[in-house]
């Protein structure tokens, strides 16, 4: 009887062991969280070369911005002059030394915006030479084109960074000099042309489309009705951000839906001294990419800048971050210019509502 019970017990154990073996499954692989990528872009406003600036060493002009520009994944500047060769000249028909463009590139700027009202100041030959110099520097540029092929290649301008496709659509309300030639050509503020460029950007697989218009009323701290209507239209067309230039002063900012709108960055460096023209913006635009490779534009970071004139802070021109110099009046050669910077900074922040 005991033997029979023992045999039954062993059979039961073997059966249970067999069932356990059959029902054992491999564990699922553990899911690891991957930190999203972020592409950081920096935009600065009108890089100018007035007649008086030609008397000074331009390699000091934007030097305090070198860390900001060089550390960005993509840095963009509005180049508001031509490289038409000698004799060099300032307003109203700009022609800067070729080395000025080389210097801006060496600061870390990756893209030159060329659609602005001064790009045809020296006519067909001046525009052609400007674009040829940019090509020789191997710097990307948009807003113009030497011929039909290159115009469509660079407008929209497709940029690739960290697996992300970013398109820039650059256009201007017009030029100061009428053009009777077909090529080279300038990207104008025409809805059919801008719509074509936005659509083409999406066809080329753009994850993010950024409009960079040259528009607005000069010296006005508030955007115009025309700018607002255009911004609404651009949002409807599907752009993801709008960053403007031309008024030579900082303008108010807003958002339309999820689209941030920087109506005007103001200048980057110039000889202007009229009220508000020396206060400027650098715009840091971060684009986040999640684990599913979906891209979205984050809230822009705005940095106020101040363009110091000769004999104010240094012996020449220099554009500086305002906050870095607040509270350091003793550094100025002309302390009254420090006071001017602080007063302008407070006034523009009040009128525009920008909080930096």
C-alpha cells in the first residue's frame, strides 16, 4: 500500500514538473526611455555696414555673440548689404568688403538670408557677385538665386540636422532698386510664390517650416495690420514659426495657434542711432523631436542685444547681450550710453510686452 502511494506521488510530481516546463515563457524585452533630440537654432537681425562702419575693424562687431552663434546647431543672419566690390559704400546703396561675409561665417553663422530691400542696391552685377562670393565661401544662403535652377534649389532652403528636415522660406516686401533683369532673382512677398515654397518644403519632407519675412513698418515697435494678416495666412499655410526682420527695431511678439511669431528682431549691427534702433533681439528657436520622431517648435528664447557705437563702450562697434552688462556702468567709456541702453531696454520691453 505504501509502495503504491509512493509511486503515485512521484508520477504527480513529474506531471507537475512537465506542466511547469511547458508553460514557461521568455520574458518580454525591457523598454528603455530614449531622451528626445533637440535642434537649437539662433537667428540674428540686420547685419549692416554703414559708411562710418567701414572706418573700423569689423572683426570686433559681433564678437560677443560668437559663443551664442557657434554653439547653436544652426545659426542664421540677415545680411543686409551687397558684396559688389570697390568702392565700398554705405547707405543708401550698400557695398561691403568681401571679408565681412567671411567674418560672419567664421563667427558660426551657417545660413545667410538675402531677401531684403538692399540686396539689389548695386544692380544686377552687384547681386550676382554677392551670391558668387557666398557660394565660394560654401555658406548656405536663401532668398535669392543666380538662375532658375539655383533659385528653386535654395528657395525653400532645406537644412538637415540630427535627422530632422528644416525648411527656411525667406522673402521680402520689395527692393529699393527696380530690377529689369530676370536673373539673378529675389524671392518676393507674393502669396503665390510663398505658397509654392511652403508646399515644396513639405513635398521635400520638411518636418519644420520656418518663414523669415523681410516686412513691416520701419521704426515702429508694434507690428502692422499687414504683418498680422500675413502671419495669419502663413499659419494657415502650415508654417511652424515666423521670424521677421526689416523695421530696424524690435517689435512685439505673439503666437497664432501653436505658431510663434517674432515680428521683428531689429538690427544686429549698424551705425543707426535713432531711438530704439540700437536695441535688438537674438532668437533661439529649439525644435524638440520625440521618440516617435515627431518634431515641434518650443517657445522661443529671446535675448536682448545692444549695439554700442565707437567711443561708448569700446573704441569701435560692438553688439553685446544686455543682461550680461546690466549693473556694470563703470565699464563704459561714456557712462551716459549705459544709461541710454537701460532706458531703451525698459521702454521697448514695456511697449512690446517682451519678457526676456
